[in-house]
C-alpha cells in the first residue's frame, strides 16, 4: 500500500464483484469540491483583510 493510498483511504471503496479497493468518483468529486471551496474562502478572506487607503481629493 502506498503512502498516498494510506493517507486518502477514505476516497476508496470496495468493488462489489472483485473485492478490490478502487477510487470512488463521487467521493473524489466531493473531496475536490471541498478543497475548491476552502481555497475560495481563504482567497476571499485574504482579499477582504487588505487595508483600504482613502485619499481625499
């Protein structure tokens, strides 16, 4: 078992016919969606924390 497969074991599901572990497309899609939302939230947070400088005309 490789290290990547050990770390991301929650992405695998047992095949009904062969008994082998294989990647679940729905779990991978949910995981990628969660990573995307996390990165989007961190980007929005970092943009909103930039100080606003106002110069009177």
